[in-house]
């Protein structure tokens, strides 16, 4: 079986609209003979939908990487430049 590594900023259990495209992608990969690993953030969540995590196939490995919230980082850098 071939494998793919996906980088997704948003991935379940986050419940916002941005998770649906990567979720559908990894759900359809096994039908075409691909296995998947997903690297995603482990930051603060805006909306939690545990049901979405249940839609991820059980053989998909999800690797969560610690990091700051993207928007908070942008705001912090802007504030630092303004000083």
C-alpha cells in the first residue's frame, strides 16, 4: 500500500469549516490504495466536534505538534514591531 503524509493546520476534533476538505481526503484515500498520516497542530480549539474525529478511519495516524495559535502569533509580532 502506498502512503501519504498530509500537513493540515485544521483537523478533527476541531469543528470549523476548514477541517472538512482534509477529512474527506483522508477518508477517501484507502479506496485508492493509500494509507495516510496527518500532521496537525495541537493548539487551542475554537469549536470541538468529537463526532468528526469518529469519521477519521482508524488506520490514519494523527501526529499533533505543539505550537502557538497562528492568529495570536501574528498579533504578538505586530505588537512587537509597533514598539
